[in-house]
């Protein structure tokens, strides 16, 4: 633009505002993709683990769990074994849990998944 004494013209301002809105719409889509039910549920599950809420009937903190065990606790967002499994798999991807598939026993049936908790999760450290 011609020398205007450091003033921004109306046309340039309108273009800059439109460009900013365009970038904002892209940023919103990227951020929305990061907030999926799995990430919310995984955060809930990790919070419960770190808060010492994952206990047996005697109040002893567990070092592993099955999706069914979590689903029967009735925690928000973790009501079915499938939603717990998705959340736990995400935590396993980040090192908070280790997925262990328990083979079928002599009576048959399908294998089940058990998740072993990283001790750092229980102590509030980083995975």
C-alpha cells in the first residue's frame, strides 16, 4: 500500500478480519476433533484411578480391572463395557494402562480384556 503514515486502510482491515475468521473456523474444527467422547471418558477414567476410586469390596485399591468391573460402578460416561474399553484403550496408547487379553478357560467362552494400571497413574505422576 502507499505510504499512509502507518494507517491501515478499510479494505486491508476487512481482508484481515475475513482471514482471521477463516483461520478461526479451521481452528474450531481441529479443536472439536480432539474432544471426542473417548477422550472425555478416558479423562474421567484416569481421574477415578488417580483419585483412588478403583477399589475392591474391602476398599483396597486395585492394580488392574476389566471393563465390566468399571461399567457396573455407574460412573458417568463409563456405563457400558464397550465405552470403558474405548477409554481404557486410549489410556493404554498413552502408557497409563497396559491391555492384557485373558485367554478362555477350560469351559470355553471368549477371551476377556484386563487393564493393568501403570503405577505412575496411582501416584499421580506422568505416564
